[in-house]
C-alpha cells in the first residue's frame, strides 16, 4: 500500500505514528523513500490544518501513553495553540482518561492509582451496634457469563430486608486483553478485536450501570480488582472510578485493599487477592488472615491501641467459604459470573451468589454475634441477552429473574 492509496483517516494516523515510530519505519511499511514520505506528510498536514482536523481521543492516548510531552511539544506536533491543546487534554479527562499534568508536561498514567476516600464514620445505627450489610463480588460486567438476573434478584432481596450497604470486593468489569482468548468470553459487540479498547471500556461501564440496580438509600462500596485494572493498562481509562463518578449511590475505594469503619472501634477489610484457586479452597484466605492478624497486632503495639479489623472479605477466587480466626472472621464471598471459558479450561466451577451478614459488635469493637447467609443462584446461560447491551438496539424480552437454589419440591407427602 502506498501513500496515494491511504484514506484521510489512515494518513492522519501515519502522521501521529511518526512521532513514536519514526519516518524510516513508516517509509519501509509504505515502500517509499523517506524524503518522499516527509514531503507527502508535510503537504497533507498543511491541507488538514486548513480544515481544522482534530485527532481522536484514542489517537491522543496513543501519543501520550509513551512518554511525557510538554504543551509546547504538543502545540508544535499538531500545529495548534497551547489553549487548543489544553482544551483537548480537558476533554480527555472528562472522558475518563487518567491524565497526569506535572511541570507543564502531560502524560497518560497507567500506574495503579492510589485512591483517597472518606466513607461514613460508622455504619452502625443509633440504636446500638447491630449491623447488617451485604456482599456482591466479581460481577465481571462485559462477560457473556455474567449473571445480571442473579444480581437483580440478590439486590432486591437485600433491599427488602432493610440492608442499605453492599460491599463489592473487586472485578466490577471483566476487563480486556487479560488472558489469551478472553475476547471470546466477552459480549460480541464490545470485543476488543472488533471495537477500539476505549469503546470496550465504556461498554463495560454501561453494562455495570445496567446490572447494578438503584434503590433509595442503598449504597455500593466498590473496590477495583485485577480485571478492572486491565482497563487502565489497555485503554488508559479507570473504569471503576469513571463508573462511580456517574452514580451517586457508589463509592470508589481504590484497588486491591480497602479498610472501612463499622464502628469507632471495629473495621472491615475488602481484599482482592491475586493468583488462581489453590487445591485447598481456604488456603489463600487463611494465609491472608494470618498476615492481617500479625500486621494488626504490630500496629496495635506501635500505637498502644487495640486491633480493629474484625472481618476480612475476599473476592477474586469465585468460591465461597467462611471461618473464624481469633477475634476475626474471614470469608471468600462467591461471585456473579458463571463458568467462563477460562474456568472450563482450568476445570473450576464458580459459586454464584451473594452474602448477607448480621453482626453484633460490643462497645470495645469485639464481635459478639455473627449471623451469616450465602444466597446461591443457578447459572443462566447467555443471561446477558436478557438485558440491554451496547451495540444492540432491539431488546425483545424482559429479564428472566433467576430464583434462589434449595427451593424444595414436595411429592404430596409433607
């Protein structure tokens, strides 16, 4: 393919790529001399300037993710004023791109973000220290195996029981380009091989907004997981932060670990560990609880206070279990994604469902009573088709809400 055969969009892309890849590489690709390519690009650049062509957000991301650029460099590169460049940068920020500005330089930041947050001082009501909350994890919005019907049913159950706080320990979205063949586990209209990465990210944010129902007074506390972090690496957009900014019922807790106060003397930790499911399902949770207990004790000795973390909730592993560890309770919380292609290859079976906790905490922050319930759901094949999806205009039927497991059948002999 020669320069003459390129479309206007392809020519614009070549000019932007020159800054990163160099003229020599592009000349070889187009099978033409470097001087000829330079003249052609300069001529095209002047022609485009006359029509006020503007690069797309994805093209700007491609440039900015490689190294920091000063405003002057960007002004010279695009032949636009510094004021115009600043307008483009602000538009990128509004679209959710993680732009860093420092000493008059700008760059897309793909480093794991550190999130400062200030949730409510206490979740206990004024009548005492009886606290109820729910846990809903690993929804993997964007996966064809996600279970939005189960999410809807579970949140409805939670709300009807008077619970107003739902903790989400990671993987709100399924991410992109996380493992070989992941695109085949994703909804076809937002697969990364079909649409650009930023469109995939925005599509999964849209699905999360659809899947997590809104109820008056109900609040979600959302921790980012490894699947969510893949968006920052691949598209430059912090999907969880952008989703929470759209919803006043959602609180963004950063990534991997977050501690939340239940009372002044007791806290809960949300954790999204790494790695696969070990042979013993509780192994990683046991090790995590042991390390947490040790660090809490060391902190207490250093500050001359008492350890405060009483509950450890871990997502990621898609299994469910609970045990006590000294003054602490630890739990793997299950998931809301069915058996994906990845799990099938590993011979693993997910436990679909959410948790309801009803606990009593003493004035000193000790667990006095723990009531725990796991609400399981059957997997619905292709449940994503029961809900609106990006790129699909006609939805012909409403969602079939799944019923909980263990609904006993009788044969007339009660």
